[in-house]
C-alpha cells in the first residue's frame, strides 16, 4: 500500500514559547491608514513600525525624566 503524504494542519508551536504579548489599541481609520502608509514607506510591517516608534519615544522620555 502506498504511503500518503501528511495532511496540512497547524504548524508546530515554537518550543521557546509565545513570541510576545498582544497589546490592543484603538485607532481611527485615518490613523491606521496613516501609520500603515508610513510603515510601508519604511519597508516594515505595521506592528514592527509601531514597536520601533514606541521604543524610540520611551527612550527619549526616559532621558528627559
């Protein structure tokens, strides 16, 4: 009997655990579009762009405190 290929399913979980926690924020449609366009101009995903900008702001504010 011929062996059948494995069926598609959920990919294996990362053994080191979840990649991170989810933070939900509310944005207007205009804000989301503006942020998405800025992320695309930088060649980044929206979440990567937002994380980078928030990290910069946090460091700047820590220096000012």
